[in-house]
C-alpha cells in the first residue's frame, strides 16, 4: 500500500456533536507527581509558599510534609482530559467554577482524572460552535478525591471544525472566526 492510498486516522478530541450529557469520560494514563514537578510549577508561577518548597518548615506543619501546589493538581486534571476530549476541537476555555481540593496531594501520589458532561448547547452567537460544561474529578492512587472543578468551554461542531481545519468557509483558516470569544 502506498502513502497516497493509505487511510489516515488523525488523533483528535471530540466534536461538540459527539459529547453526551451524563457520560463519564475516564482519562488514562495517570500521572505520578514528582518533587521536580511541584518545585518547578511553584517557582514558574512565582508562588513562594514554603508549604510547597520548604521540606523542613513543612515538617512542622499539620500535614508533616510539603503539599503539591493545588494549581498543579488542577492543571494536571484538565490536561489529562485534552487528548480524549478537546485535542484540536476546542475553540476556547470560557471559565472555571466550583474548584475544590477536598484532600491534599503529596509528592509520589498518582493522579487519575475523569470528566462528566453536565450540559451542552449550541452557541447562539457563534455558528458551528457549542458551549459545554464539564465536571472534572481527580482521584489519587487510593481513589480519594483530591480535586473537583467545573469548566465551561466552546467546542467546534464536526461540520464547522472540519471546514475550519481545511481552511474554508465561515471560521475557516483554522481560526475561531476571528475576534474575541463571546458564547
């Protein structure tokens, strides 16, 4: 079989049309958190909190060891969903809400993510795009919930997304239709 005649499958997330309300999407593989992850993320984001950086000081605090930066936990949770849900199909994140960290994360913990579609609707102002609200949950290796968050985002419909990827029609050229995003 020659390259020209070979069928191609391109990795992508789901089009708006493919998301189903009430379905739980389980994201794998998990991600084991290292000390380097915690220190790098904390220092890159200019967070001098000794609870994340100073092991000797953290040993005197209630948890007895450094805590993993909670925004690293949130970022990892959202990142775990990208390959399965929004890779190449997301127009924009519109916002996060209800972010909760019910249990701490420590170096050596492994994070596992899952997402549930809470609601979906076509955008009233952006043809070919839809608004989704997801509920994200992160659990550690013991099944303990360590983070939850709601996330609202704008996603291409299949027809408009394929047209945009090909560079033609409204929203073509790979852009989100130009201008600022207003759902």
